[in-house]
C-alpha cells in the first residue's frame, strides 16, 4: 500500500511565505522605532547643548556689563544701511575673551594673529575693542573661555577673524541661505544697539536646523 502525506507541497510553501512576510513586517516596525528614537535623541542633544551655550554666553555678557557698565558693542553698519546692525558678524569673541594691544594691533593673548584698527573697522564697523589693554601687566579681563567647537575662524572682507559659532553647522539642504556667505559655520547673532526684543539689554540668538525643522534659541 502506498501512503500519501496529508500535507501538500503548496500548503507548506504558503505557510513559509506568510512567516517571511510576518518577519519582514516586524523588522520594518523595529526599524521605524529605531529611527524615531535616534531622531528624538538627536533633538534632545541639540536642545540641551544650545540651551547650555546660550546660558553660558548670557552670563559672560552680563558679567562684562557689570564690570564695564555697558554691553559689548555689536557690528554697527554704516549710516544709510537698511538696518543698523549686522547680527551674524559680531565681535563678541574678542570682547568677551579680552585682548592686548601692542605695535598698533589687537591680539588675543596666546594668539599669533593681530588685527589693526583698520581691519577691525572693515569687518565690524568699529575702530577697535573696548576690552583691550595696552599694559601686559594688567591684561584685559577674560569673561569667556570658549571650547574649540564654539569658535570658527572665517574670512570677512579679506580679513581672517574669529566668530562665536554654534556646534551645529548650517545645513546645505536648508531653504535659507547660510548666515555667512560661502561658509556653513553657524554664528551666534547679537544686537546691543537698540535691540528689538530686550529694549534695556541685548538680543542674543542662534538658528539651528534639526532635520527640516528650524529652531531658534534666544534670550527673550
């Protein structure tokens, strides 16, 4: 007697296909969850870093004000300009770091780069810095000691200068042009001349993209 199996080949193959589809669906769900968690973690990390850096800069600026009875100068534009200040190109790094003056140049202590008054005026619209000392025995006070990721050297109008930047570059995919032409560095923006949002103080902010979402971290 010939015995036959109660399971047909086509039925077995059908169960195998269902199992495969089930596994693929589970993998897709897990992948989606992983991407979501990664995105959330990146968002939280960005928020935490930006809020900490904003607070650090605010404290440095307020300490400067307490000492000098004035906020650090901003980038004053020439008379007749459509706006009074260029917030993206400012001298905050130099004013908060402090400079020595020697041989007619402003120099951050420990730096080999000097800036002449003419170069300072060309870049920042002012002839010099307030927090600068001609007496090396009594150096200008330092209010802020930035990490390497918080400073970026860039060339403005042919002059290499240091700017305070965020740790997050301006994305090439952003719908808006980068704040610094031809440069993806993302500077802190600063206004102390007739600020729009803090009339008796200063406006300090940075714009950062998290994916396709632009977030503004500000002191108002």
